[in-house]
């Protein structure tokens, strides 16, 4: 994955390859001389725990 940052350091686009970043810059008339592209690490999926449902308490009658 690649990130395209503008001259102010703001992340403008995240793409799968450099060509996607270049296409984005061309689409929005961003000068590549005033931008930078960096390789971004692929994020790892987070484990999500399910919430336990509370069972209604049995009434003792």
C-alpha cells in the first residue's frame, strides 16, 4: 500500500500501488514535485470479542 501526501504533509490518498497514487494526483492536478509517496504497512485485522448476552435470572418461587 502507498500513501500520497501533499506539500503540507496531509495524507490525500491511499492506494494499492504507486500508479494509483499517480492517477489520483493527475485527477486532482496535484504536482508530484510538491507531493510525496510513502510505502504504508498493511494493517493487521483486529480480533473482535463478542459480547456475552445476559440471561434473565430465574425467579425462585
